[in-house]
C-alpha cells in the first residue's frame, strides 16, 4: 500500500528527558513497520540545519536503548532555528534528504519552532511531548516527568535521614522552568513540610506553615521550585535564618541529577505509546498536532493549543495533601 508520507525525520530538542530513547525506538519501528523510511536527525534543530542526518534502515538500529536515559540523537538549543533564515535552511535540508514529515520530541519551545516551520514551509509536523517539567497543555503526562519525580523523591528521602539525625531543616531546590508540578508532587510524595512554587504567591505563609509544622519535630523539608523566588532555595534559607536564627538549615540544589537515569516503566510505556501514535497520526494525514495522553487515552491536540494554553496545577486540591505531612 502506498502512503503519501514516504520518509520521516525524527529529532530530539530542548532539554533532555528520560524516555526520549524509548520514543525514538517506537517512532522508528512503527514507521519501518508501515514502510516509511526513517531519517534520524542528530543534535536537534542545529543538526537539521547542518544536515547531521543518518538513515535508520533496520529495527535493530534502535535496539538496546529503551532503558537508557538521555537521547541517542543528542539534543541542542538552536538560536539559528529561531530565525526565518535558519528555518529556510532547515527546509532546504528536508528537501535535499527527501523528508516529507518531521517528528519532534521535545517541549513547548521545540513545538513553537516546529509550528513556525510548518506554517512557513508547509511541512507536516507531529510533536511528542518530552520534558521533565510536565508543563505542556493537552496531556496529563510528558515523557521524563515520572522519572524525574521519582529521582527527586529518592533524593529527598535521603536528605530526610540526615536531616532527622542532625535535627535540621533542609531546603531543596527543584527544577521545573515556570511550572511547579515536579516540586508540588515531589513534596506530597516525600511528605515535605512545604512546597514553594511559581503558581502560588504565598511564600511567607508557606514558610510559616513549615515552621509551625516543625514544632512537633526537630527536622523538616521545604521544596523550592527553581524560579519560584529570586535566589531560589538559598533565598528561602536566608529568610528563615532571619526570622528563626535558632534553626539549623542546609540548602541542597538537586540540579542536573534530576534529568538523568534510566526511565521508569511508566515513562517507557507512554513513550512507546506516543511514538506509535505519532506515526498513526501521519498515516491519518494529520499535521501540526501534538500527541497527548488524557485519562490513559491517546489524543491529538493542535500544536497551537499545546503551546498557547497554560496547564492548570489545581493548587487548591494539592494544598490539603501537603498539610498532611505537617
Ligand atoms: P524543555 O521544556 O525541556 O526546556 P523545550 O523544547 O521547551 O524543552 P527550548 O529550549 O525552549 O526547549 O526550545 C528548544 C529549541 O526550539 C530552541 O533552541 C529553538 O531552536 C526552538 N525554539 C524555541 N522557541 C522558538 C521560537 N519561538 N521560534 C522558533 N524556534 C524556537
């Protein structure tokens, strides 16, 4: 059977996220299984502009990667692709390589770029949401979020051991760009005394709650989203020291530890589902959509909406759960 799309390009872009490899694997195998050629584009949009492309001809080309963190295609942030000239170069490479459609595995920035390319040069693009931040509208989960969440909880559990032994308050800085999903849910899962996130403008109250909670015990954990307050976790520690100089505090910045590691089973499963669904979308002649997962079902949402709409963190719901730990 002949399909309109004969060759796809696949790339990973923006921040790396555990499970990207599982998505590359699923895209490749689903495409080859439907007689679609697969061109792997290395180093995100930079690699597209510079024609860093290798064809995957065999399902074995993506063997042994489902359990590996990071991305075998490497990832990059490309300033050139932000410009119309850069995207023109990218389109010329797509033509030269005879790539009819592009699958972009990344976050909202990567999808903004993909949409611009689609609008300017009429290229069919499909987005697969992969970011540890889980900040994309139109999907309950993004690839990498579950792994990062579990990594954070594991680290906080360890800090709890030392914090209890020394009767200390640990203030832990968590990633998330502009979103508090990682911080809030890690705080719930780790039984933290407080979570300070960008979506909630109640720093003083959060800190006071945490200090009140600590009255029953000598240690404590406060999680701080990296951009919730200027200065991050250190700024929160300084504030506490100013008002409660008797408290022993320590700051831990988890940093890039949160990005690494073998993806959880959940991330591998959703990456596999989404990778197959991206090929299905092309077979159905869809374009400029993001694959999403809502209530366990695969859906397709327009890229324009996924980029523009803001995902609701439903603060009120989580607030009760957090106070359980105090
Ligand atoms: P993460 O959420 O993990 O950081 P992301 O996809 O949002 O992932 P970005 O660094 O925001 O990561 O974007 C990745 C790349 O997408 C950029 O380096 C750039 O090449 C492209 N991009 C981002 N925004 C735009 C834009 N407004 N126009 C064109 N291209 C863009």
